[in-house]
């Protein structure tokens, strides 16, 4: 995967940019599926604590992906206030368990409230407060159906390394903020977070154990299947 200029001669080939959705279509797609009240409330809680939650469209896609693979064991790196957790639960198997890791206890308290508000039993989620790179190595190899990466951008590469280890064959890796506010596609932007995300995407694209696609949903979702 490369973010450099296109090779010589590529200009004669139609690019996907010509088929990119217009702003109005993008908004229509993001708002296509109605957001449940509990998710809307969790989104308000995110604004209160200064957390940027996953977009409505991306949240819906998370639920679809979880449902498509009948996910029973999911790891979420970055709990936020429960917006993404609720999205995952909407598609997970009825007995599925979510393991969610975050350094902020207050955020996890809000996430717990969001889960309880829709009747999700305590036994169905583990909220682990701590540094993800300390917690993740303690989780079992190949035991998870889906891993969502949505925490410290500067650690995305390390999160992906752990996710590949944690996922079973056929499991899904999902990376939020993969377009990072349109900065990843701008070769002139060399901010630390942008560079790390670019390098992470390139690493996923080159990983022989991952089959991936970058989706322009929300702030960008990279989805990869573990071989």
C-alpha cells in the first residue's frame, strides 16, 4: 500500500475518485440507519467528557460486521463512553462477551451505564481499566472473533500486532479513524499521529495474514480478515 504519487501512465486509467460520494450522499449514508436512544445518550456523554465517538454510520457497520460473523468474543481497544460497545453488542451473539480496555475509568463508568440502560448483563462485558499494551498481552491467543482498535493513535501499530495475535482464523480486525480527518491522504501532512496511522495501514496491507479494505465510513474504517 502506498500513499505516494501514482505511477507514470496511471492518469489514463479512470480513478475511483470520480465515483466518490458527494457530501450530501455521504451524510445520507451516515444517517441512513436510525441511532438507538441509548447510543444517542452515550454520544452526548462522550461530548461531556471530551471523547470523539465513532460516527453513526461506522457504529452501524460495526454491528453489521459483528452479526455477519456471529461474534461471541470481542476485544475493544478504547471503551469511550459506550457508543462503539453498544454497536458491537447490537450484532454480537446473545451470549457474546465484550472485553473493553481503556485508561480512563470515568469513560468506562459511562460505558457501563450505557450497557446497563439497555439491559446488557454484567457477565457479558469486562471493562478493564489500564494501558492497552499492558492488558492485551495477557489475553489469549486466537481466542477472539473481532478486535476494534480505537484508542491512542500513536500506538496503533502495536495494537494491530496484538490484534493479529488475538484473532482466530476468519476473525475481523477493525481500525477506526483510518482516514484521520482527511489527513492520512494528504502527503504534505507529517504530524506524528498521521504518520503512525499511515504506517499502520501500510503494515496491514503488507501483512500476508490479513486481507483488508479501507472504507470511507465516518472517519475511515479499515477492515481486515485474519487468515
